[in-house]
């Protein structure tokens, strides 16, 4: 009880800065392509603009602005009459200009919010701002003696030197800055999942792209009795509590792990009489801990000033012409109303836009409940087992619909379709008819099933006697005998019914 009381004396307060790469054909201030290539050599997708060479002038990418406006509308944020760009000055090796073009006091989106679910409760986190900026390049840390330099071969704290690749420099980023509204690392993970879901539905984000989402998280510990019942905290309390910033976390799970570690570290430090240093820390994914990188910069250290090469941007009227698609919550509600799905099925089927699109394709031709079972349970289950995504099989939609058709028309048993046909389709890239023919899984005709039922009763008198003595398990045994005799091609429900009719007759 004493340890529980100590823990309750301090509570974490967490705010996020989430950097999301926007899906555009070219970089935000130049015409260099953003299309990734697996065999691309470092520092080949660059130009004088994204390398920051003297005399090179930036030109704003219209598609990046459209994507940013969609984010603002999805977050129900204020989009001002006029927005502008600034230079954020600091030296990092992955910024070739030694400054970053970003937004300062006139962000494209401000005062938004995002609602999400965590442990069965609805939570709303306020978004202070969401602004457009350019991505730096990427760093690859190397230890002496490694044979290959084209992979990350060491963590930042163990590297002997670092290689820089500027191919990513200039990719458009949306930085979403929340208020310090989180009180638990688990909430952070749930929020990030919902934010990524919204960005995917907007069609401006590709989670499969390396480095597409990176998180900087600020955490401080405050006295629990200074947190209001509604979760509010006075500014003076926040200012007096030193915070640490954990940089460049690359996943939802990583954010939860990093913040759980940091909460525990700060709690132990404070309870042992120490003081939390205001600093920037690095999350080591291999060891699951955070390590100190440098003292925390303050706003004045960045020396913001207006980007003279980019004029002010007026988007307040333009934003009305930029539509946004149906978002996850709205689609979830429509699935429940239009298809009669329960909350769990609707949630599972709309967690990814690609999954929701697939479901609607199948439900347009078959019973919605049957379509839900085959998409949400059978297909997604098999894909997850193989570490695959819906996108990996989207070109085989006709084959998948054919399998559902075969089940709907009673041409193959559900059991065989689930356990043999679908799995073989995925493992060997065969269509369902090929699998059924090769494995002899066509539905047994009525005469064959009837003959197998009669044979099972005749050949197993002990089971028949057990059934008449009230042993229901005997029926399951006889069903198994019939299924074996028919090679699994009989419908178990039909077999069960026929057996009972014969045994009770």
C-alpha cells in the first residue's frame, strides 16, 4: 500500500510532436521525386534547392499545401486567412542549409482536436498546431569493422561515425503538436494509431514508407493533487516541472515503451531525492531505455525569422474547395447502419481504409455478414499470421470473391474453404477452383453423404448405443466418421442433422 501511495503522488504529463511524411510526387520546395527506390544510391535524389546551395530558391509544392489543409479540416482546426514560413536555425548534419524551412507564429492549422478510444473510454486530445515543413536527411550510424555501409549497423550511442543521406531532405512533413493532455503512455499509443488511421483515410500518408511517422514526446512528472478532476493542470505547475524530450521514436509501440521507461526513470529519480534535468534523450529500441543526448533547446535558441524567399500564403478561401473523404468514425457508423454490423465488426473492418474498401467490394455482391466474416476474420487472420497486409493481395480480389461465392453457393464447405482453400491460395498463389480440384474438396452430393451416414451407423454400434444412453459426444464421433469418409467435403451441420434423424427414427 505504501508503494501504491508513493506512485499516486506523482503523475506523468505528456505532450507530443508527431512528424508525418505527406505523400506527394515531389519534395515540398523543389521538383525532386519523393518516390522511394530500394536500390537507390545515397545522395542521388537531390538538387541545388534541397541541398541548400547558394542562389537556389524554394518553390512551394501545391499538393503539400492541399494535404496540410485536409489535415486541418479532419482535426477540426482553425485555418487562418494567411500563413507564412520561417527559418528555424540550428546546426544538424542532416540539414544541408543549416536551417529548416518551417512555420512559426502563423501555422497552417491551429486549435484542433482528435477523439480516440482507450481502454473502452473516449478521450479527446487538443491539437495546439499542425504546420508544414521540410524533412531533414537521414543518418546511418556505423561501427568500425562492419562490412556493409548501406544498413544501419549501430545505435547512435555506440556508433564510431555517421553517414548522411540527403535523398529524404525536403520531403514534405506535417508536424502535429498536441497539448500536454496525455496522462498515460498507453493513451499515447492509442492516439497515434487513430492519428495514423485518419491520415491514411485522407490519402496523404503511406505507413509502409520508411520513416513516414516519427514522434518526439515530452514527459514530466507533477504532483497528482495538482491535476484537476477534468485533467487540467495550471501553467505554473507545468513550468515548474522539468521535462525531458525523447526524440525520433519510430512506432506506436516504441512511443509507449519509451514513455513507460521515462516515466519510471523520472519517478525513481524524484523519489530518491534527485532532480530531473531538462534535456533531450534518445530512445534505444534494442535495450528499451532512453539515454541523454544534449541539453534541451528553448524556442529562443532557434532564432526564427521569416523566410524571405517564400511569400505569405492565403488559403482561407481555397480550403473550401478542398474536400476530405469519409473519415474512420463516419465510415464505422455507416457500416453499422447500412450493413447491420455490430460495433466490434465495424471497428475491425474500418481500422484500415484498404480493409474497408475490400469489405465494401465483397458486401456489394454477397450477404454483409458473410462478407464481414470472410474479410475481418478469415482473410485478415491469415494475412496477419503471414505478416502480410491487404495491399499484398489487393490484385487478387476476384479470386477472393470467387471463394466467398463458392461458400455462399454451397460448392465447398466452410471448414475446407477456411482451413485449406484460403491458406493454399495465399501460400501457393493459386485460385480457389484450382485448389478445390487438386485437393478434391468439391461438395459431396446428397447420395454420397447419405451413404456415408448409413455406413457410420452400421459400422459403429457402440457409438449408437452410447447415443441412445444419452451420450451427446457419440454424435460428434459419428460426424467425424462421416467427414472422414467424404474427405471433409460434406457439410458438418447437414451430417449432424441426418445422423440424428436416423438415430431418432
